C-alpha cells in the first residue's frame, strides 16, 4: 500500500509538471517584437513548398557576378489551404523566399546544377491587414534576426502591385496554384492584360 501511494504521488507530481509547461507553438501566425520587427519563422521548411526558380531577376540590368542561385518559396499551411479553396490569399499569409547558392561540381554530378548548404538570402512577403496600410509588406532578414519592414518606397512593392498574378503575389511562377487561380477567376486584370499582350507579340513573331 505504501509503495502504491508513493507511485501515485510521483505520477501526480509529474503530470502537474507537464501541465505547467507551455504547449508547443505549432501556429504559423506572424510574430512581432515590441518595436514592430517581424520574427523570422525558423520552421518555414516544414511549410508548403511552392516552387523553385534559378537565377530569376525582374531587372535585366542586374548581374549575378558569375554566381547562380536557386530561389525556393514556401507558404504557411493555413494560407495554402485557403488559397486552394478560394484562389486567393487570406490574412496572415506568409511567403518565405530562400535563396541558396547553386553548384555544378560535387560528388557524382557531371552536368546541371544542385543546391548547396549556403543560404544567400531570406525574405518574407506577408499579408497582415491590421498592421500594414497596403495589406502586404516585405521583410529581409540577416542571419534570422528580427527585421524591420522594407520601406514602402522600395521597388518590390510597385513591381508586385503591377505584375502580380493574384493579390500582388507572383502566382504566375507557382504552377500548381496558377491553375487554381484560373479556375477560381482570381487572376488580376493587369496580369491578364500582360499575358494577352505577350501572346499577341509571340504570334506576330511566328
């Protein structure tokens, strides 16, 4: 009986200690510091992978100085589910852009490129309607430290607003989501106009 009481007390104590521990934070909602900096989502690689581009740049005058880079895009799962259902992004969407150095010589590789462990850049495109006047904001990160918002005057804002396929985002480069947006009828008029002009230009060259 004494042994049973001891085991029961120990079990009760352990359960009480576990209950006092904070539950693991599985939420992918954005987190900000007291001074408004965005905390980088460290577990973004557990999110939904959307696409990878290589050496993409919207400014033809910018050179990579002989380096090649892969751009990997991830989105928080809640936002992805909402997009699949509606064809557009909900509030609190976070798109993470990860740039990794490309290499062509290593192990058994004889041609083409592969991604290395060198992360060259990380940025977040976030939709937070209660915090940002234009709903969307950009953040660039240095070593994963909390970051201030990139100023609204930066060219990335106007570029996305003018050319983004859905809700100022470049869904035109996310092949699985582009088809959803087409079916849901959520493609931006500006993007559709550009696509029509491109198609006409292409047919005239044939």
